[in-house]
C-alpha cells in the first residue's frame, strides 16, 4: 500500500487562518481558491454588514454553489449544442 504525500497549505479567509491538507491540488491552486472565497465573503459582507461569520459563510457557500450550478448547466447546454452540430 502506497502512502501519497499530503501537502499542507495555510491560507487566510475572513481574517482567520486555515490549514488545508490535500494530495491532488497544488499549493497555488489552494491559495487561489482561498482568495476567491475570501473575496466573495468580502463582497457579501459589504452588502450585508450585520451578518455574523456563520451566516456570512453560509451565504458565501450558497452563492458559490449557485454560480457552480449555473456554469454546469451552461456547460451541459454547450455540449448538447456541439453534439447536435456533429450529428448534422
């Protein structure tokens, strides 16, 4: 049984440090993701200054998942369009 090397990356999100452990992503990728999450939290908080951290985190997750699902749907439509063109 082989043990894959786990990489630890420390990132700051919403003024807190988190250590992310993984074996597939590069540290650059993890830092980019953390930066995007931090920016999304700042954007949401600037429009909703009364939010506590937990509510802010949930809204950030909801917004991010909504963006992801829209992109996934767009991708599926694009693939369908490409497949229809290939069938013609």
